[in-house]
């Protein structure tokens, strides 16, 4: 198990090098497969990126919902097969 002891900044004040991927694990998103999406992100996480499950992101029905901070970029209807694309093009590509 990883023990990431980096400093704890407020979630809205993360530097681009310390991004956080939040994957909704609340009821509606879970029914839409968000547990597998979370597992896929955890399996392919980029250096300096934290991945965490979260409560309802207020976008129920459009899930599984993913929010990347501090960029505030949302992804809706994410499939596990699409996770590698998000990692490559957003988390590694800086976009
Ligand atoms: S249950 Fe995922 S956004 Fe509400």
C-alpha cells in the first residue's frame, strides 16, 4: 500500500503537478460502474497524481462522474476502457 505523505493543501489549491482524480462512488454512479473506473485509475495512475473515490459530485445520472483537480475538468459517462485515454491525454499530456 502506498503511503503518500505529501503536504495537504486545500483541494482547490493544488499545483498542476499534484493533481487529484476524484471518482464518484455514490449510489447512482456506482450502479453505472464507477467502482471499475476507480480501479482503472488506480491501476494506471501517473506520478504525482492522487486517485480517490468521492461522494456524490452533484451530477447524478451522467456517471460515472470523474473530476480532475485543480483543473476542475469533468468527465461524464466514463468507461474503464477510456481511463487510459484520460491518463495519457490529460494527466500525462498536461491538457
Ligand atoms: S452519484 Fe455520482 S454524481 Fe451523484
